[in-house]
C-alpha cells in the first residue's frame, strides 16, 4: 500500500474504535479514540511547512486534507494478566501533525545535536518517540526511538504501511520495547510467527467468553489467564476456582494447569501462572504446594554440607509427600517468593507461616545480611502473628516494613506498643496507620476498650506531632491522625 485514501482511512478508524472498545470493555481500563479536525487543511499545511522549513510528505498532507491532523487512540490491560509478550501492556497510536518537530538527539559523547532527518509526531508516556524518517524513499517511513537505549527501530517503510501493520497488531505501542517481538528487516511483521501468535491471543482476549469454554478445560484456563484480576469489578482470582470446579474435577484442573508450564512462554508467565493457580484454587491446591516445598527442601539438602545432607534427605523422604510428576520442573529457579505466596494462599496458616519464616531466616543466615522487609512473602498471610516476628527486624529506612505491618491486621494494642517504642518502630507504625484501608480502621477499636485505645493512639500521635522537627514526619503523623478521626458508634 503506497497511498492513504480517505475510504481506507475511515475503515482503519472503525477498526481502531472496535479494537479499543472490545479491549476496554474487558480490561476495565480507560481508553478510546480522540480525533481533532481542521476546517482549512490547505492553510494548515502551508503554516506547518513554513514553520518547519520543508515540504511535507504527501502522506502527511493527506491526513490533514482528510481533516485528521491530531489523534489519540489508546487502551491498556489490567495488571496481573498473563500476556504472551509481557512488554506489550498497552495500545497507543497517535499523531499531532500541527505540533510535530525535530527532536534534539544526542551523539556518542552525550552532547545534544541538531538534526533534520527525524520528525517526531508522537511521544509515549515513558518518553519514547514515534518519528518520520524524512530521508526514506517515501519520506514518511515510521521509526521508533527508545530513550533508554537511544536506538532507532524501523516500524514501516511508509505511514500507510504503518497504519496497516499496527492495526493488525491491535495498536500496540508506543513504548519502544513493545514493538521488538514483531520486528523484522522491513519493520513490523504482523504475519510473522510472533505476529500471528499475538493476533490469535488478542482475538481471544477481545471475543472469548466463559460460556464458550466452560466445558473445554484448556480453553477455560487460557481465558482465565487472560482476565484473572484482583479488581473486584473484573474477574477476581478467588472466584476462578469455584467456576472451574462446577465443570471439572480438582485433579483435572491442577494437572492441566500445571502442564501449561511446559509450553514455550516468557519466564515471568511461568512464575505468575503458579501464583494464579494457588490463588484460584486455594486449599484445593495444598497437596501440590506441599510437593513444591518438598522439592525445595530436597534441593536445599543437596546444597548443604555433606555431613548434614543425608540426615535432611532421610527426614524429608519420611514425610511421605510423593508428587505425581516432578514438581521441581514447575518451580522457577531462585524465586522463593512464589513458594512463599503459595504457602500463604493454599496452606493452613499454622503450616504455611512457619515454613516461610524459617525460609526467610535461613536465607538471612546464609547471606550474612540483615533481613530486609519480606513484604511480598508475608503480606499475603494477612496474619497478626507476623507482627511479633518482624518487630525485632525493623530499622531505618522503614519503607516496606510499614506496608507489611498494615497488611498484617494489627490491633490497636500493637500500634500503641510500637508508638511507644524506638524511633524505627514508632515511625513505621505512624506510616502503617496511614496505609490501613479505610474500611478496616473501625475494626481496630471494636473491642470493649476501643474508645480508650483510640484516645491513647491519638494522644501518642499528637505528642509525636508536637515534637517532630522534619516536615515529612509531621505530614505522616497528620495523615495518621486524620485516618483515625471518625465517629465511633
């Protein structure tokens, strides 16, 4: 395709609107299309050419003549879903011909240089650019520039080719690394191997419904990996297990879902899938999680000194946890956070929490370092039993410890004790109060001493506020006081 026609451009716009509507309807994220028009296109063309000191390529003139001198079309996926190409998290197509300009680029010495080859027409949210290569044969070849790598990548030999290719790919972009999986020598290759895989996945994301796949377990799992979310307005992960169990046995679900880890895919997806399985299946996946911990224990035993390993291995062999298949094959290397999260969501607290705490302590002993805030490992337990364990480990900077304290369902007496303790514990408690969900704060004072406990907390906070010197501390204390300022019933 060598020329943009008005008819073809209107077809593209309809396709862009359909793509964004279908994706945003499912994703729950904002998105859509915005187009700006001009009543006197020839005058605008003349003004732009005078400002830039060049004759615009015909493709750009055509856009203005059609009236579309400016456009923004975008969509976004929700966090947490499994995507074939993890860098493709959003769609972003746009241009502003009226304001496009020559960006300042940098030479090998880091000095800004003036150039008149690349004309920027769109900037991504991270600062990456889409540009026209004015020295290309068409004068409108589209290239991407990555601000982190300072690298140009050809996307299409002309603007109409770019529109055609990016439409097939669902408007991916405009972060530079979003395009990388689909690039060939001539730019984007929507019909290449990755392009076809992506188009098939995106079609399912846009169109597939539970009613279509409820009796087809592999297809059902593929759908839930696309849409699983902690957003209550979408598909919460905790609701997936009950839906699947209406049509399939627990054994079949786990066998099929675990086997998906053997398919070619990004390493991050293997890791995220394990967590998704655990969060969706909960206690139904407890035995599977135990096999993963047993495999880890065997690996740890093999790495211990020779005199210690046989005893540990013998003790673990006596536990009687036999996996139907090698669980180590489904355990991402050096990612104990996965096991910790699975222990929190699948095992009874009396079993899972001690496992994780021992693992954190063992790692600290082996590394010889202080324990950093194990927020990812422990927050999912939402257990008050975490609080006395973390207390002796808290130090400045307290970032992470406050998040973990807030997630561990503290009671008023815990917060009072911390506010009366050393500086690190005191400021951690102050920050944690500000992080508590608003609907959980009344539960702090639900007991018979609730009124007295809130009075004491406010007194301690007011005293801290009066003695605080740093503005940052005063602000944090004020936020904590405001969080507790609600009427008791």
